[in-house]
C-alpha cells in the first residue's frame, strides 16, 4: 500500500493558481496523493466542480479556504478547514472579500498609473478566471504589457508590502476571521507562521483561539519545521501542512511537496462528528 499523503494547501484558477480545480485533482491523483484541500484565497467556488470530480476519481477532499486578515495592519493568512461548503456565514464572508478586493485593486491601479504604468481593470480581469482578483493578476497584466519581466519583479518593485504601489487591503481582523470560521463550524489555522517576520506579532497571534498552525509548508526545510511543531504540540493544536501550490504562478513549488499523514487528515475531517 502506498503511504497516505494529503496536501492541504493549494490554489486554483478560482483565486491565483494557474490550474482549474479539475486539473489540480488530476495532478494530485497522478502524483499519488490520497487527500487534498483546495484553499483558494477568500473563495470556495472551486468546490462546485471539485467535490463531484474528486468523488468520481477517488480522491478525498477536505473543504478549505485561505482568508486574508489583518493584525495591527499587517496581513496574516488564515486557513479554514472542514466547514460545510454551503454555510451562509462563509458564503457571505467570501462575497464581502470580493467587494473589498475590488476597491483595493482600483486603488492599486491608480497608484500604478501615477508611477507611469497605466493598466485598466479590464486588462487585469483578462488575466483572471474568477471574481477573486488580487495582486498576482495585476502583476500578470503588467507582464503582458511589458512593464516587468516576472511576477516576482512586480512584487519587488511595485506591489509588495512597503513598495510604492502597495495598498493596505482593509482586511477583516484576525479575530473576526477566526470567529466567522468557528461560527461556520470550521477549524481556524494560522497559515505559514514562519513567514511572519515580527516575533512580537507571532507571540500575540499564538495567544488567540486558533485550532492549529501550518507546521509543514512548501519547501520549508525540516529543521525549521520543528519549532512550529513543538509550539503546536505544547498547545494541543493541530499541525497542518501543504505545498501552497499555485501552478505556473509559482513555478518552483510543486503540488505535494509538503503534506500531512492520514491521522491528521482524519482529525481535521472528523472534527465536527
Ligand atoms: P493579494 O491576495 O492580492 O494580497 O495577493 C497576495 C498573493 O500574491 C499571495 O497569496 C501570493 O500568491 C502572491 N505573492 C505575494 N508576495 C509575492 C511575491 N513576492 N512574489 C510573487 N507572488 C507573491
Ligand atoms: Fe496566492
Ligand atoms: Fe498564504
Ligand atoms: Zn496559499
């Protein structure tokens, strides 16, 4: 029997990934994954096609999403898992995020124009396949028009936090986000905590009522995982893991490069029962 591996963090064309939900599930099967969670940014639209396709192809799914939230104006990502896909609180929350993104994207485009990079909303929309549009799509539009050569360059020069065209997203607070996920019977997980550079902020976040943290991530070396695994174990938190696969948008990160075992998968899957 092949080892049970589940990748609990990946993106599709319903946010900023380059593969459709069906293509991601096909790829997951090809590389021998037994379980998957699609965690699009602020969206669960992928599940409409993903649920029946995964079922027909014998891949176990945990419903998920990755919500952007803010703590003291710093952007924090929170993974939500194992809530009912039709829960009105989550659906309403995703809708509010779409409206928030629309306003923010307009403000980013205004700043880009001031920097001599005129890009229209239509040009950005042409780079996205869903309503969940963000900076990676703006970066693609900039690349298409020849202003930059890579998506990384767009973030480094213009769109990244602290760069001239960065716009704070007016995100929901971390606590609001945790509360909504809990109201929807989901698990709230602090995503990729190693990416948060401010140690004081990490301490504050670890005091909140998360259910777990993402201890295994992308190509994070195993010796760096141990810190997060120990913290989670001390708290009795769930330790999740996944690749943060985005397809061509982040070509160096393959699906399945980080994963969790069956025991953790079942714990997350069955937490409501
Ligand atoms: P947004 O949700 O619009 O704030 O965009 C954030 C997304 O942009 C992240 O989830 C990543 O997929 C991507 N991203 C963030 N920083 C970078 C970077 N430096 N280079 C490339 N992609 C990035
Ligand atoms: Fe992303
Ligand atoms: Fe993230
Ligand atoms: Zn992600």
